[in-house]
C-alpha cells in the first residue's frame, strides 16, 4: 500500500546518522544501571511527596505532573543520564531495582509518572489523552483492527511505538516467555541494503498506517509516513507491521508484494541482530523509537494466585529532536497520538493509497 512507485536511492548509514550495533556489541552490564540503596530511598521519599501533592489529580491524564511534584537528587541525575544515552547514544537502557512490590497499582502509576518526568515530557497514547497504558494479556489477539499489541500475550513483530521513546515499568513478570527484543534500526537498514537495495528503497516511500480506531469519525482512518527516513543527517524509522497489514481493511488497497517482502526482510535481519533481555519486576526500560526496533516473544502467565505479567507504559518526547523527520505528521507524532485538531489539518492534504505498478524483483 505504497502511495507512489517512486523511491529514493538509499545510502549506507554511518554512525553519525544512527547508532549501529548488534547483539555482540554490548554486555547486559552496559545497558543496565542498578539502583544503590540511597537512590532507592530517594525515590521512595519522592513518591511520598508526590502522593501528598497530587491528591485528587488523575495520573493517567494530567500532563502537568512534573519534577517539582517528584523531587529527586542523585537518582534524578541518573535518570537524566539514561535519557541522554537513549536519545543520543545506543538508544536503550534499563534501570533496575525499583521497589514496585512495596506499592499498589496507583502508587506504581505515580512512580512511573515521576520517573518519566526526568526522561522527557510525557506524550499521549490515545485520542482521549491517556498517558499510561497497562501492558498485560486481556484474552484478545492481534488481527482485530482495534486490538493493540500491549493487550495480548502474542509474539509481537519488531516495531516502534509512538512519540520519541517508550518507557516500560515492569510490575510482575510472566511464568515463561515475554522476552524484550531490541535491534538497531540503522544496522537493520544497512544489512537490508546489502541484501536488497530495491526492497530497502521501498521503505523510504510513504505508507498508510492504520490508526486502529483512533481517528476522528469521518476523517481519514490512516496517517501517511515512510518507514525509513534520513532527514538533515539523522536516520529515523517508523514501523508497526500489524498496523500496516490491517490498513487494507479500511482503504481497500492491498499491500504490494515488494512491501511485504521488505517487511519480511526487515524482520529477519532484526531477529538475527537483536539484543534479548528479560525484564524483571522493578525494571524500568527506555527505548528510542527512531533508532531502535523492539519486539516481544509470546508469553504465558503463571497460575493464580500468582500475579500475571503486568507492565506500565508511557511515551516521552525528546525536546531536541524537533524536525527529526520531514513531514508535519511526523512532528505531530513525536508528542504522541494525533489530536483532533491535527487530524483536521492533515485531512486537507490526505490522499488515498494507490497500488503501484509491479516492481522488478530484488
């Protein structure tokens, strides 16, 4: 479902344009920061302050919650360093040792909001402004155009989330499976280019991304953006395979076979190069959505009375990423879900997809 059969000629990415790594580049110690006792105490004290200050306010939708509500000393500096590493370094990190078992669900949601305020401004995850999503199995499965990956226990394809980065706070782990898998989008791009310049070029074309029911009724059900982008010397990716596969149900235009081949190649190379990690209760993971593809293996929850796998997710924006991609929709998406006003503006230039002419085989 490409909007044009013209494609730019992709180039080999350098480390100045994107972080380039594979599964042999780092040890787990490189990406994991374990909290010291003093830092944990700081965080517990900050949560107490936040509970007193924010009584009656909704942590799920109130964007005004900030660092002043969750005062940290050295632990705040640790979070800022993690944010810098994720935005301008390898693109991911894990903070380990948060005492989530001491808190109830509401307190842990407030904990996530407080920690995220040191990582970047909070971004929305839905049209109605939700700032925290529960990542846990609901019994639903992908394939229904309104079901999103965080609601299932299914294996997820490699993908990116909304906004500039995704934050996951693990409250409880699965009985088996549920590994977090991360791959450098720049490395995937370069290896794709070696394997097939034709299919790599396809991903620089604009695609229609299904909005999974999050569009304003009567307005276009998709937004348009390329998977790969190289703009002003910075590489970026936007890729959500199940969303792309579902889009023909609302546009009536099937995906071109070369697009499907490019998706398959991307998945294969990401799988070969991924760093895999098991998130434990008390882990906070931050992942760059421009430079890192992430996925998750299928999982099985433990039998009751043990707690099922449960994570809380937020999205954040990196202020210095302004103009990371070229189009107006891309700038809007850095702050999360498209607002009604933004959808109205984009509708004036929206065009339906057309099936391109068959392209030569790679």
